[in-house]
């Protein structure tokens, strides 16, 4: 294979043979296994040949409307085959794609369309009002295409795509992506890299997955606009020639049904999904055969020890945990190692990435002490927040960056996360980590989910409050609140326990499954 070249503008170009590696290996699999199932969504199944041809058509359609190498494409789309073909088209068409969270308001989505400097905006008619409002805020996205129906001011995506030929491109150019962080503080931030480094988790992911094209099938449980479902749950298996079933909306029992129906072998989940599947009645859980599962990767949020132990008892030692974010990271641990170190996210492995734990003054913390987790940035492909120099600078200390997580390393070199610095509760000058309280409360059968927060207190500075989402069928009352406080006191030092418990029908979340603890706290802070 001919080596790639870099042109005068610093763009990496590829010959036709190298183009086979663009679009997540799609072109290779379209030639070697054209009739193998590549994507199944709510509308049907599509082969590798189908998706490859459609991706080529999309590239030609965008080029015919003036897009050139280096231009940006914004995509606001549900989990459907069109998401995959637009993503693949950008990777082989020299374009930079930014998937957008379809739960956002039109104003929020419009900010991202404008901020990422999109020249084209592809929107799902299912979210027509959001797409229309977002488009109105971006004068740069002059090419507007509607998927799955009509959106005022948008052209029909199918008509644009189907007007073009599907043969492999003769002049492919390697493209890329820029995802936006969740924006729990201020505006969302685009995580931008001028070059893409080899990820610290690439080796462990691929080695542990051990994909077999002739028998494996992956289940995509989360929204593809999020980094983990897009990268781990789609790009990794899809690039290996393994077909993917796309869930349109996550549901605990439906997950089990799909695993049995398709003999699913690989998937990415989050701890909330584990918790809700475990809450299903035993008769429902026993109804489905999940023995085909051999690779269940999870991350995005700390998993309570008892939840993960219960999942391993149910599914076997097929759980793999990572600790990373859109910005980077690189911890990894399998079930066997985790059972030796319950609660750990993995061993500090200098061969993958150097990690330091620093106190507020930037000094390294002793073994066993809690500090902010910093990762060494790669020599090539360091991230920056797009058009946000100050935010980028805040994330780095020299050659190290942080996502704001707190943790400790034990004597054997295993990292345990204790929370985020933004969530730390300080009561009477004592630090309290809400994740520890949450883990205890989640053991109680009346608790569906929980967010523990610190609320203002004239005497103590902050007092601990737990906001509980009751389990299905549980009616909350004062007696249950008292019972939960007593339950905590059986398992935690009293100063860590909630002084009060409130109940909420639902808790605000990111679509990765993380509870937005700050939004919960905002309800109590004027």
C-alpha cells in the first residue's frame, strides 16, 4: 500500500487503495463480504455493500453542492442507517463531522452548528423543530438536508444522495470528527485535534473483543452522537467487519430481547443500564438467553461495586471497564482483574499513558491520598477546545490534562475514582464524596436511582442531601426517607450520611447515562 502524503495545507491525502481504510473499513468489507449485514435499524437491514455505496453517494452529493476538503458537516440524527453513511462519507470525503445531541433545544443545537463552522447541516425530520431553529442561527450552513421527512428550508436527503453514483471514490481524502463535550459548565466545547493519535485504549479494546466476522453481532445501546457509542459500539466492531444493530431508544427488557434475537456478542453499556436490567423481575430476566454475550464494555460513569458484581454473576466475566473521555484517557480492566480489586478502573500502565494525581497546589499526592487525575497528553494529536484557548489552558498543567476527576491509587498501582472536584461536598471543613453515598443507597430495594448533593447550610457550610428516584412501584413518603437515612448510617460514617432525603420522579441525565448532579443541586441553590 502506498504511503499517505501531506499536501501544502497540511491535509492527509490517500490513493484509491488507502481509501479502503476510510469510513471505518467499510470499503474493504463491501468488497470481501458485500452481502454481510452491516447495519440493522428500525427500518430494516443493510449490507456492507449497501452502506458503502450510499456513503460514496453522499460524498458526491456534498461535493456537488460546494463542500471541499476540510469543510465541516453538522449531523443531528437518531440511530439510523443514514447516521452511519454520513459519518462514513465524511471520513472518506476529507470532511470534519460533528454529531449533535438531539435532546438539545434549537438554540443549543444552533450554537454548535455555528461554532463548528459547518458548511452543511444534515437533520432528522423526527426533530424538525430543533433542526429548523438551529439552522436559522447558522448563516454558514448553507447546505441543509432533511433525513426521513420534511424540514422547512431543508432539501430532501434521499434525493440528493440517490442522484449520485455509488462506485468507490477515485480521489478519497481522509476526514475526521470533532465531538462536543456535554457542557455541564457553560457552553459545550468542541474537542479538536489537528492529527488523530492512536488511542491508549485501542489495543485493549481490539484484543479483548477478538472479533469473528462470521458469527459476531454488536448491539448499539446508546445515541451515536455520544463519543462512546460512536467509537466503541459502532466504529470498532464496524471497522472489523462486524454488523451492528442500532437501538432507537434504550429499554432494559428490549435489550435482553435483542441480545437473544440476534445472538448479540458485543455491546457498550453504562452503569445505569446495568442497574435497570438488574431491577427487572427475576422472571423477566430468566425469560431471555444472554449466553451469547462475551464482550460488554462499560464506562462513562462509576459503577457501584454491588451492581457490577451482580452483573458478573448474571452474565459471567464478560464485563470490561474503561476510564476515558472525549479528551482522552486510557484505563482498562477486565472482570477477572476487577474481582481482585473491586471498584478499580484499572492499573496505572506507563506503557499506555502516564498518570499523575495532583493536589490543589499542583503537587503529587502520596499513595492512597485523593487527588485530581491528570493524564499525559500524547506527543502527537493533543486536543484543544475549539476556539476556546482559555478553556484549553485550564485543562492542562504542562504536558498533562484533566477532566476534573478525583481519585486515589492504592499500593498495587490501581486507580479508584472518588468523584469529581465540581461535586465535592464540604461540610464543617470535611470533604464528602457523593458517589460513596450514592453507592450505598443504590443497594436499597426502594431506590431506583439517586444523586447526592451538598446544599447550603448556615452552620456547616453545606449539608448532605440525597435526591432519590424511587424504584418502580414504590410510593415515597417521610417514613421511607427516614428509613433510607438509617440505612446509610448502617454502612457509612454518620458525617457522610444525608441529613435529608427528597424524592423525584426522574433525575436529569446526560445521554451517556451520567446524572447531571449540578442540575440537581441547582434546584436547591438560588
